[in-house]
């Protein structure tokens, strides 16, 4: 079996349970897969990406209603939003595997590990939602992460720069703030969500570190300055300029340099 073709097939799956289970299965059976140096499926074989269920209803980011986590439904909306991010993150990792040719085997192994961990995160959050009487798909969601994935589909350097180390790295900043609000609520379900987010934050540092590693590897291969070229890519692809507060400690563990952290603060 060939890993990149299988990753595309999993990406095409619409059912969330099937997709997360298949991502975990790919990771568990990694040793049995070969990796194609070049993989060029036809447009018909690719189809419409990513596969996603009929629900949740997908809206623009600006159309999303905000609700207080002080209420049970508000907490469910919050957990649902994070679950949707994790579901999207499975897709992002799988897309990074099948789409880009000519990378070392370690690149594909890294992103498969990410896909499997994101699947675990999604399942944890979905299980938590179900204990509260809700399920994935019960609330609207947005596709901001996948939009940047589409923008960078022809440029692996931009993909590594602007998806894991920009869009996903934002989770390193946001998670402690979300946890603080949930601790203030103090109910058993809120505190259970805090514990789940501890696991997610720990793993996401590793995911962003993978993005940083391969971004710098690609820049070195192509004779680019990682810090200078990043600013060019932000402008070229109209990536959102991130705003403080930043989780500098987590970002350092994920491989950001002091110069990069200072650049973020300059806004």
C-alpha cells in the first residue's frame, strides 16, 4: 500500500467517525506503507476536497455568533468550535501528505503523526460534547483554516509557513485564555474541557514545531532566509496578522526564534 494515495482517500471521506478512525489506522500501520516520490492523481481522482459531512453548516467567520461559556449551551458551542478546528486539522495534515512531491520520508511520517493526533483530539472533544447532550454538527462552523490550505496548494514553502506556524500556532496563544475562562466557570463539564485542552495544547506545540522544522528545511534547500521570507509570504497570501497576547513560552518550545517573537509583537 502507498501512503500518499491512502492519505488522499482518507481526506476524501465525509463521515467524521470514519475519517478519524482511518487516520489513526494509517498511523498504526505506517510500517506497511511505501511512499511515492511523485504522486499525480487526476482531477477526477482528487474530486472535491476536503470530504466533510452535511453538518455542521459552514458560515463565514464574521457570521459566527458568540456565546458566553457561563451557560451550558455556550460551553457546548465553544467545545464544538474547537472540535471543528481539530477536524479541519486532520484534513490539513492529510493534504500536506498527498499534495507535495519530493520530500524526505520523515516529512510524510511527521504529518501522518499529526493527522492521527488531531483525530484523537477530535474524538476526545466529540465525546465530551455528547456527554453534554450535543454532537458535532449541532452548531455552525467556519472554514478559515482550509481557506489558507487552498491558497497555498501550489507552494509547499508557503503551506508550511502559513498553516502550521501561523494559523494553527494561533491555538498556542488562544488555548490558555480559553482554559482560564472555563476555570472561572468551574463546573464539572468546564473543568473536564480544561483537561482535554491540556492534552491538545501539549500536542499542538509538537505540531507547530513540525511546521517550523520543515519550513526552515525548505528555506535552507531553496536558499531563503526564513525570517525575511516569512514576511514576504504573509503579504503575498494575505495571511492574517496575528494580535497579542502571545504564548511566548509555548512558541519558543515550538521553535520560534526571539526575532520572530519580536516581529509578532510589532504587529
